[in-house]
C-alpha cells in the first residue's frame, strides 16, 4: 500500500492553493471549495495509486463535505507517520491573502 508523508501532502495542498485561480477558471462547475477539493481528491487517488475498489464512490451530487470525507477516507491508514490533514485541506481551499 502506498503512503504519503505530511510534507508530501502539504506540498500538494500548497500547489493547489498556488494555482487556485487557474484551477477554478478551468473547472467552472461547483463552488470554489468543491472544485479544489475534487482536484485534491483526484491527485491523492493518483499519488497513492488507488485501485477502483479502494476509491470511494459518490452517490448523488457531491458537495464540499463529500469531498472532505473522501479525502480523509483515502488518507486513513496511508499517512506515514499519522498527521491531521484538516489544516492543510483548509489552507488549500482558502483564498490567498
């Protein structure tokens, strides 16, 4: 099973935040947070090389909570060492000051 370090996760989140405007501009469906979380989720699926069985399925229309829950789900047991990803997720979707 592939793992991710806190440093690697932080870099991914920083990259999403740095490219925030371009990401949102090129993916105009959903709220800004939903778009950014969707991308973070997709990056994690690829980074962790998750198979179809390991990837959560969505029912209905996914929202911000759905994507947050999915991100936490794919990280569970794959963080080495364990860390709290919430602050990085919040930073990734926040507008730069």
